[in-house]
């Protein structure tokens, strides 16, 4: 990517960074954006055909060719959160929230609730283990949309070079905090995430017989990068995709509320007023 800096209106860039969850201060506290190829860590020892796989190496899921590497470089363009509910019985997504840039935003969802109905962390801790189990199907993902560059190899040994390939990182569990702790908190206050690149490697963890891997981020703080036209267009494309995604979720949210309202009106006409518990259940 050419690093020819643009002369842009500072307020416009700041507003863009705020919307994209791409400022250090903000983050301390296809047309569908979720369809970007995903940068993932391989945790499997072999594939379905019995071919050995490099455990702990990264690859891009969703491209025609799979090339593995133990280190890649990313340049973040956006950071945010999304709640997803997975229905394991039918093996499909049951609910999703808007993509929010910080937890001060309302994470409206497609069922007409907030956070796919999941209580806040504080409320969840007050529940019994049995009631907490109800919400295990709802996961809050930290999402990082970025440009990734690396030279990798396929299982056949073919060398593949990626340069500024748009990807998404879907981070949860033990992978939820490293990006914040190692990247967001490291960059100077007032800077945008896209001002820096980071080397990304993986860290191996073991507990008994269980082995897992987490991403490790090492931002290059000594060499801030300029905002060129190509990068700006990539950022705007991600912004537009997120706006489109959130517009669809908002439409589903409003439709769900209207349906609840219609159902409630019909019940009220038949039975008069409902007690609070029934209203809550509806």
C-alpha cells in the first residue's frame, strides 16, 4: 500500500474514527460486514482427510486457498462488539445484535431485545448457575476488522503472499482481552487504531490435556503510518457495511416490537390487563 498521506479535515477523520471504534480513548471504556474472510488460529492436529495441520498457526478462513503462517501483520480499521446467539438444536444463528463501538451503546437485536436478551455481566453474576446456563448460547464477540499481510504456505508447500487482505477477527473467551490489553491500551491517547501496524503471533496454553491458543499483538509504536486514499476507501467500505448491517438489525428490532405490541393488544382485548409477569414474558 502506498503511504502517501492525505490532507483531510481533522474533524471528519475524528468522527470517522469515533464511529469505527478506532480511537484509543473510545476503546478504553461482501456488503455484510460479518462476511469478511476471518483470520483464525488453527487448533486442529489434522483435517478430515488425515493431513497434518500446523497447530497454532494462523490462516484466513473464507478464501479459496488456505495458507498458514506463524506470524502476520495487521492494520486495524475498526473495533467493536456484537452479541450472537447460536441455536445448537437447528445449528444456525438465532439472534444477533447491532455492531456497537463501545458498551455505552444500546445493543439492540433482531428479537426486539437488548444483547440477545442476555443480562449484563453484573446481573449475570447474581444468577444461580442453573439460570446462568440459559445464556451460554449468547456470546459477546470483540470484532476487529483489519488489513492483513503475510507470506504463508499451503499444506502442499505452495507459497502464498497476502498484501492488505481485508479480514475480520472474531474474539471471544481467552481471546477477548489480548487486543485491548496489548494493542488498544498501548497506543497513544488520541491516536486512531489505523495509525499503527502490529505483528500478530500466537501463544500456546495448556491445562491438563487441553491445549489452546490465543492471539498475541505487538504494535509498532515507533513508526506511525499515514492515512492514504486507499486505506481511507477501505475504512469507508467497512463503515458502510456496518451501517447496512445495523440498519437491518434495527429494522428487525422494530418489527419484533411491533409484533409484540400487536399480540399484546389482542390479549388485552380478550382478557383486559395482564399482570407484570405475563407482560415480561411476552
